[in-house]
C-alpha cells in the first residue's frame, strides 16, 4: 500500500486511529512507457489537451495578460490600418508625381517649340522692318515721278501684301506670346505642385518605414502576449472549481493514459482530482505553485514519519534522495507519495523522460497506476476501496470522495464508461 502523509487533512487523519499498515505489496516492474493519449506536443511541456483548453477558466493574472494581449492586438491592428493607408497614399503620391513629371516634360517641350516659332516669327518681322528701312516702303516710293502707272500699281500691291504679312506676323507673335505665357504659368504651377508632392512623398515614405518597424515590433509584442496568455491559462482556475487548468490537464491525461494501458480500470480524472485536492490542493499547498511543465515549486514535502505527532514510523528508504530526509521517509509531491512507493508506481506522465513525484503530470499518472491495482473503479464502492489503500482512514476516503464527485459534477469532461 502507499503510506501517505496527508497535508490538507492531517488533523482529521491524526484524530482517527489508523489500522496497522500492511506490508507493501510488491508490484511487477513498470511496463514500458506508453505514449499518452493524446500525446504531448513537446517533451516536458505537454501544453493543454484540447478538451481542457476548451474549458472556461479565469484568474487575475490571466485577466491581466489577456488585457495586455488585447491592447497589443489593438495596437497592431491600428498600426496595420495606418500602414495600409500610408502605403496607399504613398502609391497615389508616386502616381501623381509620375503624371505631373510627364505633363511637365510635355509642357516644357511645347514651350520650347513655341520659343522656336517665336524666334522665327520675330526674325521675319525684323527682316521686313529692315527692308522697309533700307528701301522705303511702297507709299514713299509711290511719289517717285519717274514711275509709270504699272509700276505704281505693283508698288501699291506690294504695299498691301507687305502690310498684310507684317500684320499676320505680328498677330502670330502676339498669339505665341500669350501661348508661351500660359505654358509658363502652367509649368510654374506644375513645378510648385511637384515640389509639394515630392515633400509629401518623402514624408509618406518615412512614415511607411516607421510604421513597418512599428508593425514588426507589434507582431513580436502580440506573440509575446499570446505566449503569456497561454502560460497564464495553464495556471488559471477552471470555472466552478479550485483546480488549475494544468492540474486538471494532468488528471485528464492520466485518465487517457490508463484507458490505453489498463482499460479495465476505468479510473476517472475526477477520482484523481479528489486525491490531488485533499493531499496538496492540486500542488499549491503552503504557497507552492505548479509550473507550465507540471512541476510544483517549491517541492511539497510532508512531515517526517518518525512515529511522533500521531504519524506512524516509516524508516528512510531513499537516503533522502526524494524527500531530503535521510532519517525517515516523508511523503512528497502533489499526490504525496512515499519514496519507496514511488519507486514502484512512479511514471513519466509528461514525456520528459523521467518520473518525478514533484511533477503533477507524473504524480497523477503514478496515483492512477496505484489505484488501478484495485481493479475496475467505475463504481463508487470500488473507488472507495481503492482510496482506502491510499490512506487507511474512512474520514480521508469521505473527504476525497466529496471533492471528487463535486469536480465530476462541476466540469464537463467525460469519464470512462462503466461496464
């Protein structure tokens, strides 16, 4: 049998006379390790099974890290939206810059063409003016008495044509001047706009880079916050109970493991939870806490079983290797195993390659193995009998059964089917 130094109900146990402890029942060597059902995703840190992870749970720490996670997600969403808007604005500004650059080049080409035509037109007008200056215009030559009638007529025709050409050239120059002025004003406006767009583009590019850096940092922050939530979720309390999710996960995994390795036992997670609550408050007795890997820190060690204070005498069996006491044995871990018993029933429940009584995954599986020596535990009388082998106190059994059935009724996790 397992000799347990019950911490949570030590006063009750000490008040009830204990029957002499029968000799330890030798067990066959532990069978080869069987993968958990479901198997843990990472050795040593199982993480919550989907069934346990789906249960509502809460704690102040979980609420705090969830709030921090939500704030980090909100910041990430805000920065992503601003980054998307900034990127769109920057692309629009680039398109505007390209369009204005194209239009500005075209308008400058048009002005260059106008300047070339203006140069030719003004040159032509100057040529006419020079000819008139050098030879006189037709009106002055018409008063020459030596000219005949036909010559006078030709002079008058040339005068009309010259005046018309000069007027046409002058009109063309005036039109080209207006056109050049309009083009110059448009070019000036485009240049000013291009400067503004270039400045805006520079600002948007800088802001886009800042936001890209911020989004990358936000993503890291959200990832860290999600990790913190997952860690806090492991030690949150399952709603309607006083069990942390990591402790409940250990009991649930032990049930699944035994369904594979000893299907006739039909031990339930809540039967193990009753012991965990009675022995160590699920690994939290006297300020201990269960880590994400299932290990209780600081380790939970019972009083020395040296025959005093109402406890029976159990000589040291491990040289203090597990309980730190080379004088007499002490119960250790969340399920309060004696070192000698642990050597027989200890199991690796979290896949880290070692059986550790201070780890609630290992301890829960070890307790299941121990209890299942009593056979089919799907009925309460049989379960009571198995509890009595764990601690030979009817008060203890009633206490454990009370906790166990309360958990069964409070948590929506199935039990193995009875025969």
